[in-house]
């Protein structure tokens, strides 16, 4: 069992360089599939750290999808990555990660590993999931944030089944519900559809449940505000956002 990585980056060069460098420290030979989401040119960074690199002029802001077309673009990138990753597991890298150590792969028990306790899918989203997979049991947590780990064979299978059709159906129908005034965004409830654009956390969790997978807690990744002595990967570390690369690293990124 080994861990590869999928990484969609943008215009936070100091953060992107640090994440790639830290990941390579602990996984020197793992596959990294790096995508620039209409951002800076990281060709040289990819060469130096042996990443498979894709530069796209399309925008699919996975932190806040504004349309189902953006979801489709992101899923197509993830599909290409999964078809290149030779490892059993894939860590989702993001610009707001800080990697302090190597994961204990014996703790990876679910198809999607990593969620924050109390993050539940909104009841209407759960209703649609059960429409597609009636065997799904409530309550449904959602994971999929930076640092989480996907089971590669499972998600390769999911992505081969044209999953956008399920997401588009949900997007359109929850939009209708929202227009009728039945959808609210409050507390821990997570909406879906054009009323509230969504992110990879929701996408990956929905698809996991539809295809019979599980979303599991993973003690070795935590949010920056959490106190968890077992964690070796920290999410929401934004100290290097909007920072230029250090002088010694300027050759690794072409800022346009």
C-alpha cells in the first residue's frame, strides 16, 4: 500500500512549492498529478519534483464550484489523475496544507478517509443519495477536504461510470427546491445546487455514498484550529497564501 497525490493549484506559488516539497520529503517516489487551474505556470516545479503536470486555461475553482460545468471539468482532471496514479491511495493536496509526517496507511479503512466531526450532508442531499442507492444508512458525514485520502481503485471505478449525470440531476432538482424557498444554508446543513455553489468535499462524499463506499474519520489529518496530537497533516494552513516564492525558488514558477 502506497500513497500518490492529486493537486489542483492556482496562484499561491510559495504555498504550492512548500506543499510539493513537503510531500516529496515523505513520499519521494510517489506519483503526483499536478494541475494548474488557469493559474501560474508550474512546469519547472513539476520537472524538479517529478510531477505529472497539466496546465489548463479553464477554471474549475474546486473550493467553490459556481456551475455544474466546473464540476465536470474538475472530475475530468481527477479521472486523468486516477488513471496515472499507480498507488493504492491518493491524497488530495491543496495550497493550505502543512505536511509534517507520513500517514500510517494501516489507518485507512474507508473509501474516503477524512472528515471533520459534525459535518453532515444536508438532508435534501441525503434524500437524493438514497434515491440512487437505497441501502445508504444515515447520518451521512462528508469529507474530501485537503489532506484526505481516496481509495484509488474505488474512485477509478466511480469515475468510469459517468458520475456527472447523478450530480447534474441533483444540481438541477435542488435548484428548483431552492427557488421554492425550501433550501436554507445554516449551521451544519450543506446545500447543493446553484443557490449555494459547492466544493470537492461534497462532490467526493456524494459519489462515495452513491456507489456504496464509506466516508471514514481519519485521525492523522486535522483542521488548523483543532487540537489533535495524532495529526501529521494540517488543513487550512494559509500562512503562505498570496506570497511570492523565495528567491531560491523563483525559477520554479512562471508568474504571468
